[in-house]
C-alpha cells in the first residue's frame, strides 16, 4: 500500500486538530469561564463575593452585590491601583454588567466585571493570564474595617466611665446599677411632698410610726 504524499498527510493532520478543537469547544472544555470552573480556587472567589455581598447589611443573602460593596471589594482587593484602574473605571464596569433597572449584580455578572477589568489592570498579560491574576487578588479576601472607630480599653478610660467612682452632682445622675436617671438626674424637680429636696427617707414616717405602736 502506497503512503499518501507528505502534503496530503499534513493537511489531514491539520483537519484532525481542527475537529478536535471544535469538539472541545462544543463540550465546554475551552474558553474563559470553563477555565475558571476548573480552577481549584473558584470556591475562594465565591466565598469572597459572598462576604462582600453581606457586608454592612444584615438582611443580605450573599447572592447579590450592590454598587457600594463592589467598589469596596475593588479597593480592598487592590484592583483599584490609582493608575491602570480607578474608581471611575469600577463604576463604569458595574453599570455595564448589571441588568438595566437593577442596583445589584449577581455572581455571574461579578465574574464578567472582573473579566472587563482584568486586561486594564494587568496590561501586558494575555486575556486569560490577566483574568487569573485578578482572581488571585480577590480569592479568599474579606472586607477590611479600616476607618472604623474602636473603643479604647485603657485604665484611664475605665476610670472615667466607671459611674461607681463619680462624686457630687455627677453621682446623682446615675442609679446604683450605673444607668442614667435622665432628666431627674440633671435637674432639680420640685415635688410637693412636704419634704426637703434630696431627702432619702421620704414616705417612711407612717411606716415607722405604726411599727412603734
């Protein structure tokens, strides 16, 4: 049996490669999002999305991300670098991927937003490399609390806030449990009881008299 010419064998090989690629594409084994699905860190990306989605909202389900928390995610995860990606870029992408009348984005739309920002954030990398790089910035991250005022716990603060140590008129503003008396503790309220102000044994005369009899 005669072998086919070299050119014919080469063309047949190229045809087989094209068919194989087409089969892979049809089965969903190539492309941006299928590659994402194969990543071992995709669970961490989803976890980060959920943490930012519920940030500051006790009623949030973690399935949708609003514009404010999207911007915070981009800032906390260093997607916004002030050079290649700015806050304006982030806002534009959010408006681009969300539904027309919606104020939030889903996880799928969140992925598309990252895909939009990736080439801009990581210039010089291929589209897939940039996408993986921007994923790594987000994976496993959670909202930071920078700027949130925390109560300082020092001896000086404890001394100043311990009502049991108050004296004089300041002491009269709180009861034995340390709860404020409100207006009664701030103002001298006139009571027509016949007793002098701040008398501690008001109303005990009758009881004492009956006890002695």
